[in-house]
């Protein structure tokens, strides 16, 4: 059954069409990655689902209940983690959670055990007595998640929870999200980085300028967008020959030579889901007598993907 559903969801800000007939269906227990560049309409969609914004037309439903008509029934079901957490002056982590637990009507022993549970789940137990403002950004993000778990919602709406986090904090956030997925929560998580959601989500939707342009499993999206990893290589001499050699390898989609302030760089685009790894490219070159000055596997971002698609380089 669809836990989250939008039907021709449209939102206009004045003349600007931020969402254009968006149709999403997210089944119960799914971790759905909502991907799109800045300004695509992710936050607008999430705020509507969180009952904080009204659609201009169309409908949004959570567990069959309609936003704008049954908000009081929707709010207990959802936990919304906004893209920006406000500042909480002079408050400890425990006080912060006690405040929100009280808002949700939790009292006495139930309140204390619930707070202890969410602190343990988000790995923040040892920070209970610390000031919220003194926490790292990664911890603050986990605290924001802890807060929305207090009322044990079925649905989590998370707006770019990993943005601004360092690599370690990103991994910790991903582990936390995996744990929530295992608990059976339905999760909608937005990001502008495609690879970030790959191993976490069982489905993704790609939004651009308010329109859903792909929806389905991650592997299918990468293949349909013809997005493969790009590996940048610089060899000490015989660049053309090296490019030719790489172009013949199975798993290589295309090879380009770029000029980087006088240095000739080879950009190898691997096929989506390529079996070939960047280090294999290096060993092939070395085996053929080339000397490698640089090897840099680029992370595939959605922006890169769309740049290539819209430029018509791959289609
Ligand atoms: N309150 C607002 N008033 C006017 N325009 C807005 C408002 N909020 C968002 N927009 C515009 O709507 C579009 C979608 O924004 P948003 O949903 O924030 O995208 P995303 O979260 O994907 O970056 C953008 O063009 C943005 O500038
Ligand atoms: Mg946003």
C-alpha cells in the first residue's frame, strides 16, 4: 500500500511553478531517495508532505490521509527533519529532547525511557549533558533525527540530512538511516548527490524544475541516464596512445582528452554498473608501459549527469 502519494501535485509561488504535476507513489517500508539539483522543488514537496505548505492544486496523501484536510491525523504519523536546524541557546541535549517529548505528551517514566532509546539509537547517549550548540554539525543532525523519533512515527521526511557533513559524519548518518530502514519506517530522503543515496535507497525519484523525470530502482536510473563514473588520468607521455588503449577496454563507455592548463588529461567514462574499476585502468596502462602521473576517480553527481545529458553528449 502507498504510504506516501502525490497526485498531480502542483505548487506555484506567484508566477513560478515550483512543482508541476508531480506524481509520486512510495510504498510502506521503502527508503525513497528524492534527487534533484538546487531549486528543483525537493524542499517544497517535503514541506507539503509535512503539512507546512498547501498545494496550489493536486493532492498529497500520507497513509491515505490528505494534506490540508486531515493534517491533525497526518502529524502524528510523520517525523520531519528540516534542511536547517534552528539554534538552541544554553540547552543540553537531554533538555532539548525533554522539551519536545513534553510537546508530544510524553510524561514520567515513559518520557525518560523514550529519550534514552532515541539517544542510544542515534549514538548520542554520551552527549546527553552536553550543550546543543557545542555539538558538531553531524551530531546536531543526528539530534534532529532523535527528536523526530520521539513519537515513533511511521514516516520520516528528511530534507538533505547529510548536507554540510564531513565524510565521517555522512557515514554515521547513513548507518543511522539504514537502522531506521530496518525498523520498517517509510523514509523519504532528499539529496542533490546521486551516489549518496545509491546503497541506502531501494527506489529513487529524480526531479528537475518541478517535474519528476525518472522514478525507479537506482541501477535503472543510472543506466537510463547513461551515467557512469568518470576517471581522470594523466600519463607522462603518449597520451593519444593511452587514450586509444583505454577506449578499447570492455566497460569503457567513452574516452575524452581534455586540456588542463597545458597538461593533457584523459577522461574515461565507465559504463553504468561497469565491472571495470579505476585501479584496473591503472594496471592496464602500467602493463603496457605507460607511466601514470595521476589517477582521480570522480564522484558522480546529479549535476554532472544532467550536464552530460542536457549537452547531448550521451543520449
Ligand atoms: N517561499 C518561496 N517563495 C518564492 N519562491 C520559492 C519559495 N520557496 C522556494 N521557491 C522557489 O521554488 C523553486 C523550488 O525550490 P525548493 O523546493 O526549495 O527546491 P530544492 O529544495 O530542490 O532546492 C525554486 O525555484 C525556489 O527558488
Ligand atoms: Mg531544498
